[in-house]
C-alpha cells in the first residue's frame, strides 16, 4: 500500500509526537492509538499519513540521519581549515543533540525496529556522517591512523549523544559550552600519543 502524502506540517507534528512517545516509553510501548491520540487523530486515521508504526519510525530515523549528514557536509565544505571544520561539526552536532533529545534517544535505541532496507540506508548515512569527522580529524593530524580517528569519532558521538541523560541542572548555553570543551579535548587528546 503506497503512502498518502500529507501536508508537511501534519507529518512533522506526527513525527514529533512519535519521537517524544518512543523516547519516553520505547517503540514497543507505544500503540498506533497512542500516536493518534497524541496528535488528535484516531489510531486508524494515522494510516492516512503513514503505512504503520514501522514506516513512521523509519522515516524519523532516515530524516535524522539525512539532516546530520547534509548539514555536516555543508559545514565542512564552508570551513577554511580542518580546525574550523571540526569546530563547525561539533557545534552542529551539539545544537542538534540539545534541541532534539527525544530524537537522539530514539536514534540510539530504536534502530533495530526499522525494517531492513531502511535500516541499511540509515546505517549508510550514519557511516557517511562519521566519515566526515574522520576525514577532518585526519587532516588535522596527518599520519593519524584511520581506525584511531574512527574510534575517536564514535567515542565523541557517545559523549555528545548523552544529552538526553546529562542535561538538567545546566542551562542550554552552559551545557553546549561544556559539551564542546569536553568533545574537543577528547578528540584532540586522542592523537597525542
């Protein structure tokens, strides 16, 4: 059954509500009825917008992965030096993580519930995004082993994607500065020895 195209704002509203519910209760803890009620629809009415819960989750995670990669590439291309590129990547990822904690939670936790074809595409996009970071780190540290740069990148992602659990008492600006300092120090320190 082909998906019916809905007005973009309604689809975004549904995706946003689903992200909040999936983050709070887990993918399996949310029914189509729950999703519909969250946006003022009956559960069956949701099928006019998405084939089902799997399709909704797949679109959500594909969108996240595409946005991270597209903006990451744009920022790297606009940077004059590798140092500026890394700073731009850090600021982009930190802003995304702080502004979208539910999406970060769903992104980290629910990929296994996405159908295989979409999961492969999400993984491809994620690898491409990580490779932008690896390339920048290797330009900053000529001679650095690719596997070390990749490991450092994924470790930094772990730190940056901890925002759903690490924010709370600090205001957003303070948390952004803290994450930037910590991730920057970690990525720089990874190539000292």
